C-alpha cells in the first residue's frame, strides 16, 4: 500500500472511530433535526454536560460536527451531511441482517 492510500485509510478509520460510540450516534440523530447546545443535549440525553462536551469534541475533531457561538451559548450542527447517508446505510444494513437471521 502506498503512503497516500495509507494516510487516506487512517483518516477514514479516525472518522469511523468517532462514530463507534452509541452516544455519539445518538448525538448525531439529534443534530440532524436542528443545532443544539451542549446543555440541551446533555439534558435531553440524560448525561452530564462534561460527557456531552467530550463526545461533541470527538465528533468535531473528526470533522462531523461544527460549532457556532450564539451569544453566550455554543451550538453544534452537522458539518458533514454525508454522515446522514452513512447512518441510513447502517440502518438499512442492520435491518437486512436482522431479516436474514430471522429467515425472512
């Protein structure tokens, strides 16, 4: 494998790693509806604000979300809309695998 291909694969793996925690997937589900601030997300998800902030930081570092200051609050929104296509693909694959296991 050449260096360019290796770097691309490493960057993709980094992005997928950011999606590997269920709470970060939940956060993306909320963010696809509208921008949210950390305190709202933490309250909605029933987690500590610092935990929500850490998850958002990992999603941001992977380039999946961005933040925007609104007054004293910082709102997060999806930066990479293609992640929604990936989520739909994952949902379809899970459903298809479930049907196979059930023999449908």
